């Protein structure tokens, strides 16, 4: 195994004519396409040399093209969701048929909340992450055994193993993360991201480039970026002021 596995970080394709999923919780109109940047995949992408972040839907990459692209990689990190899970399972089956040695991790809220259900849904999934996955996937790509990685769930001897939780990142660890905007420039076409009430194209300074909040009881979100919710008090986890200011330059 090489020092760093060649990694594809994937926000997977959706159905034909998918418009970005604007809804009542996202103030963009339905008459146009509107996509948000795949923020949470940018951080591990920036820590893994030779990696690529593929945001399939806004870049009009279909599932066949995704399978073809995947042939050039050793490790797939796929950001799944509850609504897209079944489609994602079909996609990774095609990917494994084309690239049988590919290792696959599912990241995102669905696996965080339902790791057993996610793993049982497909033998093609090598592990799922729980909570913040920035370092979980990068440690695996750098050769650390699954048994030594915090915050992951996987199969061993026919049983599902849940490693201990990974502590939340705080200032020193957050400062060490790359800037999401650097990965936007490297891997994405910013003209494909559009919100009607903002100048086009727009660059999002993502919450993770400045601060993160602790999970709260109302949603069990792995990486919430708003201070709302039912649980109190809210734990503010921020980058240093120097590092935060640098992200805006």
C-alpha cells in the first residue's frame, strides 16, 4: 500500500435534472438551479496529496462518468444522506465492479446516526464515520488500521465494531485544517454555484473555516454550524483569530 492512498472525495450524482435541492430551509427559489459548496469534503481533500473532490451534480457528472473516474483511485470517501442512500448503494456497486480493490467509506449524517443500518445495507462499504470525519478518513488513507481510528464503525469477523468516539476538534486542530476555498480553486468550477440573492459567482467562506459548534439534542448533527437547538449551553469551538482572518484574505 502506498504512503497515501489515492483518494476520491465524492458528493455523488443525483437524479437527472436535479436542481440542487432548494427547499423551505434554504432561501433560494425553485425556478433555478442552486447548489451549495461541498464544504465538509474540502478539509480531508486538502490534507491528502493526489486527492480529488468531485461534486458531481453541479458539474453535470452522471453515474457512468463517476464510475469511470473512480477507476483511477484507491479510496472513495462518499458523502451520503438518508434520501440519497439507495442511489449511492447502487453507485458503489457499479464502482466496485469496475474497480474491485477500491476501499469505500461513507461519511455524513446518515452513517453518523445509523452506522449499523448503513453498514448492513451493503458489503461494498468498508467503514462509516461518526461525527467529524476530517481526520478519520485521512488517517485511513495514510495507512492506519481501522481498529486504531477513532469515530469509525466497520465489520470484523462477521460483527459490526464501533470504535470509541473521536473528540471534537478545537482551536489547535481546527487551525491545522486547510482552507476550503483552496480546494474550491483546485477542484471546482465556482461558476456552477448560484444563489439568486447573491452576486454570481459567489464564494462561500464556510463555517468550518472559522468555527464549529458542538452537537445539540434537536438534530444529532455531526457538524452543526448554527447556535440554535434545544440543548444548552452551546460550546463554541473556534479557530484562532489570526487563522480565521487569514481565511478571508
